[in-house]
């Protein structure tokens, strides 16, 4: 009888413990993702990073590996917005390694949804579409909850965006409407307005954008949704030739952007470009030139300083994660040591684990190098394409890849203008005179004259080939 009672007590204790663990994990997930989204929309970078650091420690203490994965995903998402793709990839890899051993549908849906966005930013449309489908598959397996609703909203919104890229507008609109039925923020209405506006249906676009705008005004928040809404409203007014209202909306967007840019750093250049378009259409050449210049410099000015701080924060987070990993490794070594005293044969098992870890480390190093090379190759292709299109952002992107080249040119002649630096950059990329003439819409003779002036401005000896000279400026 006593044994039976003890067994019953043990079963009750185990059951209570399992229920307690489940409640802890559900509360952890809900609280973390809710606060993370709040800080992300408000542009509160410091608060978001500190939140995920704090929850990571809680997850580690509770031995909740999937909780750590959520922290990795949240920080990877921030780095996508900041175009810090290499850091995003590392964080995604850490999350994926954990979730490979998990069957938690909510976590996997969240991972594939955000990872799909990451691939879209890298212009891998098919991959993005594939990962979002995987997110859809997992979210349908999860139990009904507030988290499920929020993640499903993001999956629908992303699905619509990818379908637009695949030139399937009707299906895209269906998913936009599905997202709107789950949304009370105005974000989906704004996205629908953007979609309809691009399809030149101005009356319908106005209906949705005004709905989104009044929604954000009613809430009184100057966050990422308000930023998106004011920008789209400004673009609508430009298309409708209501220039004063367009200016008011875009200036409001700039004000919000200043508050939120530690997370939405990539957004500034779009507002500048809209203002450039506005003033061009109004015939204000001075302001149009000012915002054209601001547009080309915005990315370089904002991201250089921000990414330095962000990289330090991310390195600190990743270093902390590695430290936790080392602690676990040390614990494992003690277990192995004590086990060896009793089970000598476990030495072989330990050796295999250590060999596997070393191999994993080598593989990660190789993968990191491959990723770096792919990113460098992609950047090279991007700036060549920008040059061919005579895009104003060409020089800014070129500076990021060849910073020393521009610095050395300015050391030779500090008075070089941006147009001259752009011309030198095209020569550095080995464009022929004929190609430069074609891309910049000038005559071949004009390019030859520019080459002659550049030789004079940089004191290039007559006997030195121009391309060889620029190749020497690494």
C-alpha cells in the first residue's frame, strides 16, 4: 500500500513539473515576442537588444534551448533591417542548429517566416517563397493562441509580397486581405494601398492609405507603422499632384524616421528619394538637388556609424553565447572524467564527441569564408549593375566596397568632385570609354575629354595607362 501511495505521489509530482515547465515556456515565448515587437516598431534598438540578452540568460538558466533560438531570430531580424546580413546569417545559423532538434511549431514558423524575409532582401525570391511556405506549414500545426495569430499575420503579409515579385497580383491581393483581417495596426491596409497605388488605382489606394493613416494618428504613436504610412501617403500625394500635402506627409515621415532609425536605418534614403521626386515635379531644382545628394549619402552616413555600434553589440551577444557554450562543454568534461573512473569504454565516445566538435568548428570556418566570398561577389555585381543604370547610389555603394580607393584619390587631389569620383570609380571597374558613354548618356568624345582632365587632375604620367594607374590604387 505504501509503495502504491509513493508511486501516485511521484506521478503527481512529475505531472505538476511538466505542466509548470510548459506554462513557463508559453509565458516566456509570449512575453518575449510581444515586447520584442513593441521595441522593434518603436525603433528602440537598445531596449530590444537588452531584452533579448536578458531572456537569453533566463532561457539558459532554465535549460530552454528553444527560448535561446527565439532570441537569435529576434536579433537576426533587427540586423536584416540594418542591412547587416553577415551578422543575420550567423544568428540564423545558431537558431537553426537548435530548432533542428525541435518540434515546436510556433518556433519553426517564426524562424522560416523571418528567414524568408532575409532571403528576399538578398534577392533570392524563390528561396524566400519556399521558406514562407514552410512557415505556413508549421503554423497550421500549432495550437490557437495570440502568438499564432501574430505570426500568421506576418506570414500572409510576406506571402503577398513574394507573390507580387512573382507577378501574381490577384493572389497577392488575396493574401493582403487575409493579413488585414488579422491586423488592428493599420500595417496591412497601408501595404494594400502601396500595392494598389503601384497598379495605378488611385481612388482605391487613397481609401486604404487614409484608413491606415487615421489608425496611426488615433493611436498617437510615431513608430515603424507610422513611418511606413506617412511615406506611402506622401507618395500617393505626389502621384496625385497634391504637392503641399505630399511635402507635409514626407516631412512627418522624416521626423518619425529620426526617432526610429536605430532600427529602420534603411528607410531614410527612400524618403529622401521621394522628396527629390517631389521637388523635381514642383520645379524646385535647388531642393531637388539637395535631396538627391542626401539620398546618395544617407546610407553611407547613417549605417557606417550605426553598424559600428551594432556590430559591437552583436559580437558581445555572440561572445556571451559562446561563453555559455564553453561552460556547458566544461560541465561535459567533468561528467566524462567522472564516468571514466567507472566506465573506461566511454573514453571512445568522448573522443568522438570532441572530434565532431572540432570538425564542426572547421566546417563553420569554411562556411563563414564561403559566405564572405559570396557576399563580396554579390556586392561587386550590385555596384556594376548600379553603374550600368547610372543610379545615383552607385558612388555610395562603391565607397563601401573600395573605401581606400576613394581616400587615395582625395589624398592626391582633395578638390575632386563627386562626378569625377564616380568617373574614376567606373574606370576602376574597367568600363570602356564606349560603355561609360552609353551608361551616362554622353558622347564618346566627351568621355575621352573627361579622361584627359582626370589625368591632369591626378598627375597621371603620359606613359602610364589610366586603367593600370587605378588598379594600383587598392
